């Protein structure tokens, strides 16, 4: 930890300097004389500022040279020094009278403040980048900047900071490993809560409690996305949350969640069954498990993303399935409403070449008609293979008394749950290091 005497930081001053230098190098490549950052994840990445203030307009002004300036609501700016490393004079609060007014916008005031700081003229020498696809940058905010700063040429930055974030530092990887311990505890809580007759909302409550508590070594942070629990027939649709329905015997329960620590996220998805899974669900699980294993065997620095997509698609094809959507994406810092970085997507069209210390969520979800299955791994790309951030059994996982009975009577396979274990490194060409998927179906039966 580094401290400037006020804010306790998770990273050193040198690391923050390196991040800003990388952003400015990319700005120069894109012909930008300045950058306006509004994504709370990117604000956190550059300045350390972390608060639930992103529902109101806020931004960081990044000039091509000179100091960054953070603009936030006055009541938030007043305490921003408690998390940000920026000096107090570079944290500016706009008046409370600008909050949620129909005919004025906070960026009207911010633009005037930047003029008084003599930041506008210098930035007008080139284009000024905006995060046009950021969740909290609204059309009204854009219009305010256009009207107040007519001499600026405003252009899309095309997720500039997000792309810099794609390759993690050793310190970031360490935080993700700590987040992974929270992930495992939360998934264990889900497994222990799931049983016949239990309400979905009670399962979600158990997960949320584990996410917040974390472990003794890594306290939990609030996740960017709430626990998702597509259940039974509704498991054919991703991104469903929960209700107060009670779980039924032999009904698959998909759980997708993330552990978070200091805003770094490690997601995981697993599918539990309080009882015996129907044969068609078991068949789907086998296909997805083997597809995930094939991808993990392919991952390594220097490998293009489309090679991973080929391994996944060919394995599914052998089982008679196909998946048109992506099966993974880059992860790291997360704020609501998403824990993805909005850069690299694992699919055939993506030509990105993997680099060491890129991190991904491999989400091998399959959503059919009236049923579904999800399994995922969060990974770090290594020089020779892949590091799994968590170690949790795959396959259709028995849950509750009904699940244990199904295992005892041989109706469900035994799946080893490794619990909270250190991340394991699996090198390319070392399938023995991968957890074995259930392998009792003949693919010729349904190819």
C-alpha cells in the first residue's frame, strides 16, 4: 500500500504514473489533445477515486500534458481526497444547485471552470476524446459540452482507457487473486443454500452475505452485478435474477456471481441440481464442459482470440450444438452495471492476440428451449498457458439433500469441489492439469 498522507492507495505512485503515461501514448496515437473520462472504472483506474457517486455527472479531464482534474458533485468532491491520490486543488466540486435541473447541466459549470483554469484553449489544438459508450455519459451531458465548448472538436475515444486496462500489472493480478477467494466463498454459500423448497431470494441472500463478508485476508466489495439465478425452464435465458419461488426437485439452478475486492472482479458460473438432472441437461453440460476444457488448453500468450473460438466451436459441433454469441470477455475493475471491460470479446471475429496478464471471464453458457447450463472460469493468460483464478468443481453439481441422495444412488456423478485453493497454472498441452468433465456420453449419439 502507498499513502500520500491522506488517501491509502492499493497501488504505488509509480504505477499510477505508468497508467497515465500509457493513456497519453494512446491519446497521441489517436490524435487527441485531451481526454474526458466518465466511466467510473476508468476514473478509479487513473485516480483511485472510489465512491457511489457515478449516478450524478462526474469526469476526469486528462490533458496531453499537465495535471489531471477531477470534477464531481460538490458533496462528493469534498471527500474525494479520502480515496484519490490527486492533490486537493485538482479535485473540483460543482454546485449542488446544478443537480437534476431540467434546463441546466453540471457540465455547463464544469466547462466554465475549465476555461478559468486555461485548459480549454490548449485542448482545442487537436481533437478531444469522449467515452461515447460509457454507461453514465448521457446525451444531455454530451449536448452540454458541445454547447459550452464550441471550439473543441469532440470525438469518440473508442474505449481508450479500457484498452490500456486490458493488460494487468502484478499488483492488479494480486488483487484479482484476492477477489477470487471471495468468489469461491460466495459460490460455496450458493451450493449450501440450494435445496428443494428453498426460496430463490434466500439463495440470493446467502450469496450476497458471502460477497460482502469476503475472507479474513480479503474483505468483500459490492459487485457490479447482482447474483443471477436462472432456474428450471427459465434457465434457457441468461441474466435473470431471482424471485420468491421455491426450488423444485430435479430442477437445474444456474448461479452466476462475482467476488469483488477493491473493485477488481472475478466472476464464476456454475449449475446446481437438487436431485437428478434430466438426460438432455446432462448432455448439454458435457458439451459445454468439454468445450471449456478445449479453450483452456488453447490459451497462451501469442495466441489469437479466434483460435480460442475455433477450439470452442469445434468441440460444440462434435456434440451437435452451436453458440452464436461470444463465450468470454476481458475483466478487471468493475462498477455497476457491468464487470466486463468492453474491449476484447472471445469470438471468431476478434483478431486480438493474447498477451501475458490479460484476464478473461470464459462464460460457456448454453441456453436452449426450456433449459440451459452455465459453466465459467476466470483466467489469467500466462507466457505458456493459463492460470485459473478459482478451483471449484465443474459439471452438474449436486446440491441439498436431494442432490446427495442422487449421488449416493448413482443418478448423479461425483464432482470434486476443491474449495478455496490457490490458483492453479495449467500449461498448454497439459490436459492432465484440467478438471475432468463428465465423460460418459458417446458423442456419436447426438452429433
